[in-house]
C-alpha cells in the first residue's frame, strides 16, 4: 500500500539510493540532497556534466526557509506552492555544498503530489530531484519510458501514467520562476 511505498522509498533514500518517483508533472529521480555520494550518482545516471543544477524537493513551505534565503512575501510562496513550479531562490549555508557547487541559487519544488509530499516529510532533509530521463532525452510520464535507467535505481515507485501521455504539453515539466533577485521575478522555463 501507500504507506509501505513511502516507507520503502524513504529507507532506500536514507541508504544512499536513487529512487524513481511520480510527481505532479513528470517522473523524477530523487536522492537525499545532503548525501554527496548520492548526488554524484544522480549526475552520472543522467549523463550530466555536473553543471546542470538539481532542484531540491521539500514537503512544505516552512522547510523552505531553512535551505533558502527568501526575499518575497510568504503569501507568494504559498500561492505558487505546492504546484508544478520550480522556484529559484538564493541558497542558504544549510544546503549541501556539493549540490550545484557552481551556483549560489537553488531551484525548489514542492510537488502537488501526495506521494512526493509524504516522502519529503518522511526524510530528514531535502530531496534532490531531477526528471527521470537521460539529459537531452524527452521527459517521462510512465515508468516503462525510463526502464533503461532501472538497473541504476534502488527502487521505482509506479504511480501510473501522469497526466495525458498523448499530450506533448504534459511532458514540459515544471515552470521555472526566478525569485532570487528582490523586487523582480522572471520565468526561465515555461511548463
């Protein structure tokens, strides 16, 4: 059942594993953001050169203040989150230095998906989250679409198809909104 799936995923993450998870946009791969070895594993899984940032995923807005410097009104955060957006904010000292070491910014997700929020609450710190696909390949809406990655994952949580798998719009991923500069915001990637 649901609770067992959350517990199994949390155990796999705490053991340093990578777990495929359903989100409110596309399938993702998560690891513990504070676990440097797991972060390196996610980069090699994606075939990334390490210069493409990973987002962090949290269970609620309150936790965001620990890992980010927020310079926008709390109501704005709560209007946008949880939801299919990635908010780009200034990172705080609390966040693992090995996660995106090349930037002072971090993208934050609070997916509007009960499994992801339960999982984020079950883990002590933030999750690092990326889409479940090889970089520059299309994003995935069913677990079968990324089965080439399965051997490198500790666990695959099958939440069924996400959205309308026929619709190209459903594959866009989250909308990325930059809130890192006080007084202005910009949409970096529409979703």
